[in-house]
């Protein structure tokens, strides 16, 4: 008769080695649980999927860290500085021109939300037209 494996049951924990029945996981502290072999395979797959998603998130954050964003609208659709105006950036979406550029992806998301809200409010309340009658 074969014994079922005991391991950490936490699917968000990277520990995937066998433990003794009374042992706790050295990484997360959860008490070891007994798994049937089929369940054990499923648990290892879930742990592997979680580990890959964490790695993917880290990769995405590194990519965002190298990106440049418009400080007015949060767009990445910006022109890089040109040789005759090396400190000026131009956003091709909102028309911003300036030396300031955002390199923080989370800040850019907030700017994008604020920019969208500002435009929604403008559409709801259009500016009043100037008095078009002229007195001569």
C-alpha cells in the first residue's frame, strides 16, 4: 500500500516539496495536508500556474517601468525628443508639449482616469457661447 504525499496546501505558496504529517510549510506556515496522488498533481499545477502569474506580473511591471507617459493624458503615444529640441516631448493624442514626462505606470493610469473624467464633464456641461450680438 502506497502512502499519499503530504505538502503545503496553500496554492499561493511556492513550496512544493513533501512534508511530514505534523510539519508546517517553511515558507507560509500552513500545516501540511495529505493529498491523493491525483489531487497532489492538481495542487502542483495550481502552484505552478500561480508562480508563473507572479513572474508575468513582475515582467509587466519591468516593461512599464521603461515606458514614458504623457503627464497631461497618460498616453504612451508621444514623440521622443528631437535633436533640435532635445528636452521637449510632444503627445500625439492630446497635444501636450513640454519637458516633463511621466515614467511611472501607476501614476499614468491615474492621469488617464482623471483626463477621461475631465472630458466627460466637459461634454456634459458645454461652455456657454459668447454673446454674438455686436453693438456698433
